[in-house]
């Protein structure tokens, strides 16, 4: 245990020297960002967008990742408030567990900007997000167009009970209600994951011989479903719709370009817009309380534009 | 003095103290008013809030590990407890006391089932791995696949439940006081009662304990009941702190945090040696380390690396050869 002490002391000395070197009398705008789970691919993209925007604007960004834990994110918000950042951006893990933290930050005089998921209070300056219900509706309307008002659909859910899954489900169903000829014949829970999306689709393919369209709540599950259909040699008989449309070689835009997905629907990250709104507020401009980011339909015709998008 | 310097708890406590001092000395200042970020009531409050429910889990885990077992189910029990308590408080209008009592009882009963299987000579790892999966499923079924928010105040949960959210002197969370009381209770139970002696005996050598007339089966059942009950209590604390019962807490790996705290606190995974006090020190050590690294903007990856390193060092410090080696260096001086 003595060695532990030596190790801890050494590492702390290192810590101390690093921090002293980094801190100087700078007049830069310092923005704190509390991310709920930076390991998710979409949130990585979100972080990249925000970092790039911060670098362009010459803003110092303090980034903390709670790795999917409410208690860590609460601690992170408290620590950014204690640091007296000029503005606090937060993408909460979930509404209620972070509501009190956001209220405390606002009470301490820090302007708070809530990104992506909301909190159960209006004690913040602005909320910047895409609208999952609206995106689900866009997917539903596109499905109706593809099917011509007649067909059988299977739906693969994200984590059931999670807000984005519920909203993507609701918007899609709202749109489908316009065409009684289009039926959802089965729903499965794919937990946002490619491997589970594939496994659920394998079961669905055995149970149903006449699937015309697969709607998955995100692109990885839609690609998983496509993989399952290809194993059965049936991938040409049905359409595959996903959501997110991330850029990069693993993203949904590339999957559309490769002909795996028929279409996907952009779920834009609030990274850039979030910082923009925060800086506008710091300059003294009036900013709207709610900023909704628009979606875009990604099809083989325009997918190339989204693959390399920054 | 020799006895003191040879105990793991002593060295873990010294390390903790050193870490606190170093954290305070190296902590960066706030950007505008230039206050030391570590020496603040807000830092203490958020640190203690964070460690309290993991600490309660870890105290229960200590009993199980002392018997030479492991309880992987505590993470999903945490989810089950928080979600069930939320439903009782909000949907059924139960009082705080009866809600908390019921979830503690429920988790203790699940612990009893696991303990009975372990007493029947099934491997603890396998039993509680199965338990982890089944309790996770049960939590999601009970919660109808949803996270369950609670609201305090008019028309919300029983106001008495708010006591779990309160702070003494404005910085000391009631949950941390509960943890301290629980540690004291566990320490007394392990040091001064026949049951405590039996726990050490079973973990030290199960066969010998059996031959010496220790009711091995009952001791095992009791250890898992305690771990289950602690998970139930931890779930109630979690619910109070974050106002959300989350059946998916099983996915967050809190059982591993609890095990890590127990090991860092000097309790042997092979059983028979260790203490509840050590576990408290272990929980605080990991908590302070996390907080300090957070204040220095070290990212999550480094925090994970550091936690792993601390666990390894704690394990190494318990290793017979390492101790012998360190002892020899000491003697040659």
C-alpha cells in the first residue's frame, strides 16, 4: 500500500503541474460542456461538431463525459459551475435526474444551454435540439410514398421506453395512420444495436413471408436488418429505412450510398448550433428559448453530400 | 504499532489522507473569483452524494466477499429497487417508510434466494450472474420498460421521502450519514458478534468452519440477504438523489464499482480477511480520485485507467510475494 501512496503523490504532482501550466490570465471565453455519454457514435459526432465550432470561434471548451451515469453528470455540472465558466452547455442523460443540477447552475448565475434531451424546468437560456417526432413522421411519409399506400411494415425499436424511441415510433405511426392499406405487422426491440437489429430481423423473416418495408429507429439496426435479409436472399424484396444519417464510412449516409438502406433521415447534432446560440447570448443578443434543428431525407441521389459532411 | 502498519485499512486510510491533501494543494482555482475548487462545500456535497449509494452497495458486498463469494446482481437490484420505489411512491401513493421498507425487503428476499443456491454449493459467480440477468428483466417488467420519475411537493411523492435528499449543515448529505451509520453497524456486527466471527470463518476455510460447528449455509444466506438489503437501500438513495427510478441501472456497471471499492479497501476476494471500515475508505478513495481528476479536466478514459491502476495496486499490496519483498527492503535499511 506504500507504493500506492507514492504513485498517487507522483500522479497528483503531475496533475498539479499540468493544470498550472494550462491556466494563465486569459480573457478567452470559457464554455463548459457536460456530455452524458461520449462513447455513442452519434454523440462522438456531436462532440466533434462542438469542438470544431469552438476552435473556429476561439472559445476554450472544457469537456466532461459522464459515460452514461447520472451521478457523474451531476458532479460534472457542479464542478463546471464551481469553475465559473462563462456558459454551460449540457446534453443531459435524462430529464429528471439533471433537472435540479440545471436549476442550481442557473441559480448560481451561469447561463445554461440544454442540448438534445431536455430537462423538466425552464430555468435555462435556450434548448437546442432536433425533433424526433418530426423525424419519425418524415420517415412515415417517405414509407407511404415508397409503398404507394399498400404494404406490410415491420418496426425495430431502439431501447423501448427511452424517449427518442417513443418519439420516433409515434411520429412514424402518426404518418402511417393516413393510409389504412399500410400495416405494421410486427415490432421488435433492437436496443439501438446492429447485432440485435440483425437477430430480431432473422426471427421476423422466419415468422413473416411478406415484409415490404423495415423501419428501424436508427441506422445500425436498419443495416443489421438488411444483413439478416441478405442472408435469406430477400434483401431486394423489401425497403429499409433508418434514422440518424451520420457521415463517415460507418455512418448511415454511406449505407444509403452502398444501397443497403433505401433512405435515412438526418438527426442533426446540436453541437454547432448550441455553441452559436450560447455565444450570441454572451454577446448580449436575444436568443429564442427553443431552437429546433431541421431534418433532411437522405436518399441514394443526395447521400454523397452527407457522407463527407462536417 | 506493528499491527497497525500491517493492516490494509491503515495504509488505505493513509493513502486517502494523502490524496485529499494533494487534491487540495493542486486543485485549480475557479476562473473568476479564484477560489480553490477542491475546498468548497459544493465539491464536498457532490462527492459525498456520489459515493453514498455506491458505498451502501459496497458495504453489503463486503459481507459476501468476506465469505469468499461475489454478488454480481447488486447493479440490477439497484435498478429494481429504484424503479419499484418510484412506482410505489408515485402511482400507488405509498408512504416513504413503507415504500423503502418494501424495496429493501424485496431485494433482501432475492438475496436470500441467491444465498440459498450458494449454500447448496452452486458457484456464487454463476448464481449471481443468473441473478443479474433475471433481476434486470424483472426490473424492466415491473417498470413497464420505462424510467420512472418522481416529483416532490404537492401531488407528488410522500414529503417524508425528501429527507433522503436533505443536507445537514448545507453540505453533508443525509445519505452520507446513513452510509456512515451503516458502516458502523457492519463494523460492530463483524467485530463483536458470533455472526461476524462466522462470516470470517466461512471465508477463511469453509470446511474447517463446518467441522467447527459453524452453520455455513445460514451464514451464506445471511451474507447475500445483507447484500440484497443494502442494494434495496442504495436504490432508494439513488431515487431520492436523481428523482428517477431507472430499471436500466444494471447497464451502468455499479456492481463492479462496489467490488472495486471493497478490494481497494483491503478485503481479500478469496474471503476471510477485510473489514467494512476498509470498504468505506475504498469508496472514498475512488470518489476523491474521480473528483480530483474531474477538476483537472482529465477525461473519462484516464479516470478509468486510474481506477484500474488503483485496483491493481491494492491487489498487489495484498500479494504475499510483494509484501515479502517490501518487508525485506524495510529490514535491510
